[in-house]
């Protein structure tokens, strides 16, 4: 058997801010944003929550489903554009919390929103090559948009973790594919607090070109067509783009709706399509085939085709399900509380 | 330089590792060098379960400077399955809704930062189960 997913887990903060609340402060039209972006609210990390803490909880859930110990993990890769340290790996903290240290390969990944799926691909590769028995790939972010910018309505927080292995596989990875060019659609220079983006430029030549290129490429390589898939999930910078690209590729709403979390979650960047995939695995049946395509600005897309095994039913209930967390208890913040949580208020240093 | 204590305490802070006395079976958290029950010095490492319930709590309205942005917050004693008790912040619930006997789970969170340029210190907080 090819390597595949042996356990998955997701996590997100319980705090939310609604589009109306952000629009109210900036004098913008909430209706226009809700309609244009297909997003209602987004998750907000509390001051005690960062990409590392989200990763640890998601990974612990993945361990439960996999039924293995932290010490069995031979590689730990966290993909994020919001690693808590500028210099010092997130992966060492995560691996230590899971008990995967010291016999563990580790480095952090960065590629805007595609860092998580690259970690998943490398994890699969190491397992397939026989270098490690189990490898962990995580996509996690607590992203920031500049105040008042369109990105502020979507930039949110969440994580999904995947343990790859060859024993106890719940979703075999049948094919992988990657499609990547140098495209400056979104960036942040050193010492700049908020990212810059090329506005409308980010649609056609960036998101759609790469997601479509990757999806058609992996279907061609594997000899599959949209009708062969029970589910598909694409990167979700807003609720509109993934729905549009799914329709353009010939997928039906019943294939893409389960994995589309953005309208209630926002864009969790590196966590985005991996979290959507987790919501699909929560309900998938043995034999179901899933197409997963990420997107990261800069720009590139990773594609995966998974096929669920009989074992998937046994592990779905072993950890909280993504849509249950998403639609569970939520605390709504005012804009003032939200900017306090996100550290956007200039404060005096301690003791001043 | 970050406190050597923090690095030394990583197993108990990150993984909730406790010490179980080989002689009398008592579990100690944080781990001990000498068992207060039987004076034995022989221990084995065990990981504590993450589930438990609130034994008692207080609400902090004026916190230390590291926690000034978090007030008001609940700080409580949590009894884990198996009986070990530890102190933890109780979060993800409005403080006025915390109650004795409330089921909680320990979740990995950021505890504090050693200043803006220092290390970030992680550990566990209790959240509603
Ligand atoms: Zn003893």
C-alpha cells in the first residue's frame, strides 16, 4: 500500500468577529463584503493562542485517531506564515509537546498559504521512501490583515494536522502533483507588520491559474475526472473563489460544500484547505475519493488524491469533528476586543 | 538568557509528565525527588490525563503585569482523572460561568512571554470539556 493519512485533527479558537462589526468601524458596507467574499464571520485567536498552540491541539487529535504515540512520529513539519518566532522553529515546540523528541526530523515551512500542504507532501514522501514510519504535516496560522484592508474581513486562525504512514491508513494518497510559478500577488517584507497584496491581481493570474493548473494537472496525471470524486476541497481565501473554481472545473455543490469552511471560519491561510479536508474526512465513507488542492501566494498549488479505506469509519469518532468545533460554542468580540486580542493597540511597556 | 528552569520543566509543562512512586504508587505533579508519602527516591514517569474537573477557583480582577490584558480571568485547582490536582487558568468560558465540578480539559496554550524580545513560555490551561 502507498503511504497515506493515518490520523487527522483540526483546531480553531472559539472567538469570532462578524463582518458587520469590522465594517461598522470602517464605514464599509457589510452586505457588500458578505456578498462579495461569501464570509459571515471569522475566528480570532485569544492572546494565549498562536500557531504553535493550535498545532499541538490539532496534532494531539490526529494522534488519537491514528492510535499511535508521539514517540512513533519520525518527522514534524509545521507550515505557517505566522510562526511565533522569527528565528526558532515552531516544530521543536510541537514535537516536544507531543513527545516526539528527540528522534525526530524537523524544520518549519513557509510558502504563504501553501506551507501546510508542502509539509504534508514531504511527510508522505519520507514515509514512502521508508525513512520514517510516521510523519506529521501541519498547516497552522493566526494571520493578520491590515486594519481596514479587505483582508481584515477574512484573515483568521486555525490548524489541521495530518499523520502520514503506511500502517493503519485511513486515506491512501494515490497521487500528488504540484504547480508553481514566481508570481508576486501577496507579500510581506522583513520588519513590515502587515502584508501587501496586488488587489484584483490576486484572482485570475494567481489563485485561479494555479488552482486550475494543479487540479487539471493531477486529474490528467491520474486519469481521473470530476465525477470520480466524492469530495473536493480547494484553498479558501474567501468563500467565493473555491466555489467558482469548483464550478469551472465541473464539480457539483455536493462535492465541494462539505469542505468549504470559509463562510464561518475565514481564511486560516496554511490551515485553510487542510482544515476543509479534515471536515471531509470526518464524514467520508470507505472507497470515497477526495481531490485536495491548496494555494499559496508567490505562487503555487499542491494537489493530492486520497482514497478512503475501510478503517476511516473506526477513527472518525475518536476526536472532535471539524464542523462540530466550527459550529459549536462561539464568543463574539467587539472590534475593540478584537484589536486588543490581536495586539493591534499600542501599549506602554511593562512597568512604564 | 531564558530561565534554565523553563527548559528543565518542559517535560512537565508541555507533556504533563508526573512522577509515580515505585514503592507506594502515589503520583506527584510537579515531579518530586523524594516521595512525601514513603520517603522513597524511586519514581517512574507517567503522563497525566488531560480530563478533569474544577475543584475550586477564584476570579482575578487585578492580575500581575504579564496577565494585565487578560483580566478578569479565572484561576482554579483542577482535579484530573486519577486524582492529581494542579493549578491552571480556566479559559474559553466567561469567568462568571465557571463553576465547581465543571468538567474541563487541559489544552496547550501560551502562558506568558519573557518580555517582547524574550522567549515565549507555553503550558496548559483548562477549557470547558
Ligand atoms: Zn511513595
